C-alpha cells in the first residue's frame, strides 16, 4: 500500500471492511458503499447496496472460510485500485483444500469516500473453472494447446 493510501481514512476503512468481512456482519458494507452502488464481477452485475450484500451472502453460503487479503492499493482522486487474494475452500467438493483467487478491484469513490462503482477483475477460467472436476481438465487441456 502506498504511503498516501495508508494516510487516507476512507482507504483504510475500505481495506479493513474487506479483510475483516464475515457472514454475520454484512451490515458493515453500509459503511463503505453508497446506497446506489453499481457492482460488477465475472458473474454478477447489480445496482444497489442490498444486491451487493446478497452477492457477499452467497459467497459465504457456498464457500468455506472465504476471506480477502489486500496486496496493493493505488488512489488517484476518486479512483481507487486494489489488488487482492481471496482465500477459501469449496464446500461441495475438495472440502478443506485451500484455494486462492488473485484479483483486482477498480473502485470509484464519492465525495464522502463511499464506493459508488465497484468493478472486479479476475480470470474466472484460470482461477475457478480450471479447478472444477471434469470441465477443469478440459480447460487445462485446451490451454496447453496454446503453449505448444
């Protein structure tokens, strides 16, 4: 994290919420998101804080012990870019086997330091689908053809 980002209370609050997020404390998202926030990731595109809370609730319901670790932060004006790792295990298969997704979020902040736009970037094929039984083997095989 840059020194400027460390000194910024809005950035510190956002990182703290993401890194300490728990299934029973999704109401804390109200402290960092604007009510009419727009959110997009490889699986969802929603508008409004309740929809964002449902996405995180779904994550906690379908993954074992998901948590985020913020790796780097850059802020320029109202634009905030963070890189992160999401650690978790699948509940349905390979139970307990540690998984990791590397990703980045581009956040647009309002004048109060709340997130009004949240766009996540991560490779769903490499970070998720390749780890699934059956389809994972096929995707890894197809990917290997491009390397030969």
